[in-house]
C-alpha cells in the first residue's frame, strides 16, 4: 500500500497518504489518534470495538499495519490491578 491515488501509476506522497486515510476515517465516523513514532514515520492509531489498528506511514511511502483483535472480556476479581501487574517491574 503506497497511497490512495485512483491511478496506481501515479505516485502519492506519504503526507497525502496519511491525509487521505484520515479523511476516509472521518467520513466513516471512525476516530483516530496521530503521532510521530520515529524520524521516518507517522503512526495513526485507530480503536474500534474489539480491535486496535496501528498504521505507520513511512517516509519512503511504505505503509505498515498491525491489527490487534480482542479475545474478549477477562473475568477477574480486580481487573485493573491484574492489568497493571502484567507490566510491573
């Protein structure tokens, strides 16, 4: 995936790709968060019910996508404490 150009032979700048993607999210009523994750990439994070997407738009036009899918609700007595325990030093 290198952009959202209607003509696959027409190169699209990485900034245009990010802007086009974010406009598509807005048109579809999907909220997102944008962040700079390195000197060479902008990350768009999307949270939809049961999933989280991390989409990185690289300076060279490459797009990398990671999709995390929920395994459901965890049943435990103290869920917040259990969650924090996983990352305790």
